[in-house]
C-alpha cells in the first residue's frame, strides 16, 4: 500500500515539473526561440516613433528596428520633446529599464514590458495598424454601372415552343 502511494507521488511530481517547465521566462531573460526579450545597446539608439501611449518603435544602428511595449500607458508621450532611458548598464532591456519622458506637467518614467526586434515587414504592419501609414495595396473600387451593359433575358416560353416542333 505504501509503495503504491509513493509511486503515485513520484509520478505526480514528475508531471508537475514537466507542466511548469513550459512557462514563459522572467523579464530580462532572452528567449532565443521566441524573440520577445531582445535588448538594445543604449549607444545604438538612433531615433524613435510613438505608435500609441503604450507602444514605441526604436531605430537602432545598422537598420535594426525594435518594437517596445510599456508596462502601462504613457499619457503625453506623443507630445513630449523627447524620451530617454533609465538603465542599470549600457543595455536597454525589458523588465529592468524604463522610458523617461516629459509629459508637459512633470517627468514620468515607465518600465518597459517587452522589447522585440522586428523585420521591415513587421515594422510596416505596426505603422499601418497604428494609423501612421497608409497600406500600399489599395482595395479595388466597387464596380460601377456601365451604360449599355445590361443583361438581356431570353423568353424561355419562346425557346420551349421552337424546340418542341
């Protein structure tokens, strides 16, 4: 009886450890398969654009572009004169670094939730979603009525009479 209970406990512990190992990594730890924990060297930042009060695009050296998501809304960030970064070292990383900006009334700092390096296509998609860029592919215009292009219906009774003779 005791051996059976011990086996059940061991199997349960094993299953519990397998289930808990698939959790997302803590902030600041880079997950190589899933590019959500990239860091940016502070000296490589070349510019930024505000998508909305929680999302930024950071341009780095070598045409690298990053999508930065903030922990909370940054009211007034889109009208601030500039932003800065408060970091522990020379790298800007999610979970540890903060965006610092002047929102007109006083300075504010907000922790960075995630940083992800994005491709040029992802960059364009984010700009389109935020309404900062028009999509390149335009919808086809709705078909318009063309004069003289009406469809003529045939009299089915007349065709039935001629085929029956």
